[in-house]
């Protein structure tokens, strides 16, 4: 799919570039051709009107090789006066000797054979303009060698520039295609991985539920009391599936921008206290210590429900991955324009190469420990989603000496 998208991108880009080049070259060619035509017409008109010699050049119509002969320095122009019987009486603007009289007659006859006042003759190598007068008719001619050579040279230039441009744009298009589809490719791979991981996580509880259901069905005549263990297993796995599905729906709605975040000015200090207190009993049972240092009356703009979810995820994560008789520290401070929440736990540090993936969905730094703790690897991904929705920033640092610290920064609410 990605390769097809890249090919389609390059193809469309090259077609558009080709059309633009053709339009540009065509406009330049037409403009140049019209300018040369106007110059020739002006020259014809001036040649008709004037009667003194300006250009002195031998005319040899039989040797008009525009491909090999160099173009004249300027357009050759001359006029021929005919009497009433169409005989040549005068030649203007050139010294024409007797050897060229046949050439002049060929030009005159070609012009007279054309019923138009203005046109092209001799394989379009000459322009002519007829002007009747009291003596008969005066015909002006211009040599198109310079005009033809200019247009041919322009076409050759267009060819070279066009081919070079298309090659250059093709290379650029390949680069842009690779650059443009990178986010799409990454999103596509993440989506596939997300579906695969979700399917894998749902498979385990479903297997347990089906297995326990089969055990219950195999003892149809037994009482519920005797099979309560299997029923409790089914209930427990059902609750785990419900939790997983809710997390998946939350992330899916966030991706689709359908998670409504209701912002209001809230006391962040009170929210943290309310979230920490329920965990103290859990910590006591596990012989762990939760130390809090929360600056009172710190206000931020946010969604209280989402922020409660964030705090619970961070504290729960710290309890799960702290060592035996470990230490958890929750701090809330503020600067001039920032609110800083940090949750630290002692225990085995997160390897440095895994920190960059810690907020990825279904990612677990320690797979075996995560399974024992009933983790799905979605908690920190949800936490980052909540932080991003509140225009905040979350970072993690982990070392052997200082433990693992998650720090969240939010903008401080104005006016307090």
C-alpha cells in the first residue's frame, strides 16, 4: 500500500510538472514567435514606406539552408516596384545585380500567385506585403532565416531544459514522496501493531473465560457453590477485558479527536491529595512508603476527571514497579508559569534504550514483570495522551541511584 502511494505521488507530481513546463514553454514560444512576427511586419511596413537603400546584400533564394548557414546579423528586407503589367521597374534597399533577376522574379511570381495581401512564400522562408500605388504595385519581402533559426534554437533549448528539469524534478519527487509518506507509514505500522497487540491481549482472557466456561458446563448438575472458583475466574477475566476495552476505546476516541476535554480552573493540589490517599493503604499492605510534598492551592486549567486518571496511572505505575519495601515520592511545585508534578519510585531502572518507547502503546520495558502485575502497556500511553490534551509535557528519567521519575509540566492558571 505504501509503495503504491509513493508511486502515485511521484506520478501525479511528474504529470503536474510536465503540464506546467509545457504551459510555460508554450507561452514563451508563442510570445517569442509573436514578437518576431511583429518585428517582421514592422520591417515590411517600413520597407513599403521608405525609398532609400538601407540594406546592401546579395539575394540568392536557391541557397536558403537555415540549418547550416549562420543567420544574418539582422533581418534582410527589400522591396520591388512593379508596373501595371507586373514587370519589375525598381528594387529598393539592396544592390541587386543581373544575376539575381531570376531570383526576384521567382519571389514576385510567388507573391502575385497568392491572393492575400500578406503571407508566406518559398516554403515559408519569406514574408511579403503587397501595396498598390499609382505606378502599379509595390511588394516588400523579408527573409525569415533569423526568425526560423531563433525559434529552432528556442525549441532545442526547451528540449534540453525540459529533460533536465524532468530528471531533477523526478529525483526531488522521489525524495518528497519518501518524506511525505513517512508519517503515513509510521501511522500505518502503529495501527497494524496496535490491532495485533490488542488481539493478543484479548486472546488470553478470552481463552481463560472459555476454558472455565467449559469446566462449568462439564458439571451441569453441580451447584454454583461448588463451581464458584471457575465462575470467579470468568468474572475476573471479564473485568480485565472490560478494563482493556475501555482503555482501547479511550485511545481510539483520542486518535479520532472525539474525546471531549472540558477545561475549567481547578485546584490541582486537592486533586492530587484525593488520588494519593487511597494508595496509602495499598502501599502499607505492600510495606512500601508513599512520601508526598504537595504545594497547596496550585491552580491549572484542565479536566479534573482526566487529570485524576493521569495521577492514578502514575502512582499505580510507581507502586507496581518499585522494589520490595520501596519508596514512592509525589511532589507538586510551581514556577512562574509552570506547574511541575513528579512521581518517583525506587527499584530497578528502565534501560536507556527503552526509555524512548516507554509511552508507546502495549510497550512494556520488562515483559515478564508486566504480566505479573496485570499490565497491558496502555497506562503510560493514556497518561501521555492526557498530558498532550492539556498542552503539557511528560518526561521520564531513570537511574540506579535516583530511581525512576516521571515529571509532568502544565501551564499555570492565570490569576492565582
